[in-house]
C-alpha cells in the first residue's frame, strides 16, 4: 500500500490533493509536492479565517440592529395604540 492509497482510505483529502500526491510519488518529488499542498491549504485556511472575522461582526451587528428596531417599534406602537378602524 502506498501513501496515496492510504490517504484515499481515510477520505480526508480532496481528490485534487490526492492526484498531486500520486504524481509526486510517481515522479519522486513527493517532498516538493507536499510542501506546495501544505502552503496551499494554509493559505486557504487563512483566507477563510479572515472572511469569517469580517462577516461575523457584521452579522452580529445586523441581528442586534433588527432586535433593537423591533423593540422600538413595539414600544411606540403600544404607546400610541395605533388601530386601523
């Protein structure tokens, strides 16, 4: 059993990464290929981390703003006792 077959059995890595690892095994440049994959996965994780910490505060802000707006609307509608008829 080679390294690629082992990684396939774990179902952890995407197909593209497995293809690179297989090519690295066959060409004898597995060290360079795994370093490139490591860099790529690190950059992807770093990008997702940045996006999360940009989007998360905005979502929290919007939820808070909607909640406060609903409380204000409820308070003023009870205060003025608005009825249609």
